[in-house]
């Protein structure tokens, strides 16, 4: 397979169309989720990079609202799953039923373009594992038969990291399947006032219309993968990953899957900035969201503890110039 730098340049019209689509998506989601441009930008980076998104924060700050706004703006098929301890794997993947003298496969909610899994850490590890094959290989296996999932396929999961009663922490392999993990935080005072006075929020979500069809989204995903990446930037991505692996505080560093996700996220970030090449600044802009949730510390700790290690790595690793 040729390297990214060896691929022929994407036609300018294709990149322009993808950039316009990204702008429409950002404007649509921003009309619902007020005062959170950074969270929206990173969420769209996850979507356009072809990865999946984990939104991790306290209750009531707009995690589910952001996920629903993205799903509504994208169009296509959307399914929502409320994770609970009694949710079974078959309720995600689908089951085989005996109908009219033969076994037929009845697809589950994973067979949609956008799948919202609310409070993922309330599902048992057995049910969480049903997502592993789907998120990585875009397929599910039921009763010995493999079924392909629709394209594009985008999983948005939410979880509350501060409540532990009745929850099951995501294992490292599950967290590694998410391209980016973001926090919402509290909105600025002015934005919260707008919500109280009736702007944005659920009312705006109900009025939101899709701004893209599936063909346009597929074309944008293809355009992102062909945003030019130089060998120097690819080496910078590897340097960041290797620095996490060699950090004395880190037990498990960023995997090669993490390096690939970081590069693809950098390409999507460049597209959102209307550029046809990825720069070190694009990589730095998405590094925390792409790496922190994959880093496991010797002393344990939460996402913010791992984020501090990634921030330290970003300051230590030299940035390529020229």
C-alpha cells in the first residue's frame, strides 16, 4: 500500500466540497449546543476521520445533546441505546429468530449510520464487548455468520466518570476503539443565559434538519484520508506515541492504532481549517483527545491525570519545522 505522502493529491473541488460540508455541520450543531465550539470541533473531527467518539463528563452538561445534534445533522439512520446492567449483547448486535420454518437474522440497533450509546459504562463488560468487533471491523458476528454494518458507521458513546455505583469501567481495549474522547465542561455564563431564555438546547434540536446526505458524508470521509501528510509529520506522530510508551509514569502507552487515529484526526482538523495538508499544529490540536484516554498510568488515575502526561509529552517532543 502506498504511503499517505505518495498518494496523488485530492482534486481541489473534492476538498472544497468536504470543507463546505464540515462548515455546515459545525453551524448546525452550534445552533443546538451553545458556547462549546471546541467540543463541537473535536466531535466533528472524530466523525470526519472515520473514528468513534466518547463524551465523558458530569451529568447535565450536554453530552447526549451534542451526540443527538450530530446524529440529526448528518442524516441517515440513527439509533439510540440506553445502556443498563441488564442490556444483553444481542440487544445491540441483533439475534436469529425462527420464522416461517427458517432462521432469520433480525438486526439490532448497531445497524445504523449513527449509533448513540448513552451511559456506556452502565452496560456489563460482556455487553460492552459486543461493540469491539463492530467499532473496529464494521461488522458483527452472530451465530457463526458475519453481517456487515452500513457505511458510514459512527458510534457516539457517553459516560459519567464521577459516578461509580452500578457502573463497569471500560477496559483498555474498549477505550482504544474510540478515536477521540472529549469533555464538555460547563457552558459560559452568556451561553447558559441563552439556554434559559429559550435559545439552543432541546427546542433547537427538534427543529434541526439534516445538512448532509450519506453520499456527501462518504465523499468527505474519503477526502479527509487524502489530505496530504509529509513524512516529517508522520514521524512527529510516531515520536509522540513513543514518548508516551517510554514515560516513567505510564504502564501502557499509545498503540499503533492510536498513532493512526491521531494522524487521521489531524487530517480532519486540517480539512476543518480549509487546508489540504496536515501540519504539526493540527496534530497537537487533537493529541489530547486522541491519546489521553489510551494512556494507562502505573498509579491509576482518571482521564485528567493521563491528559497531564500527554501535555508533558507535547512540550518535550520537538516539533518539526519547515
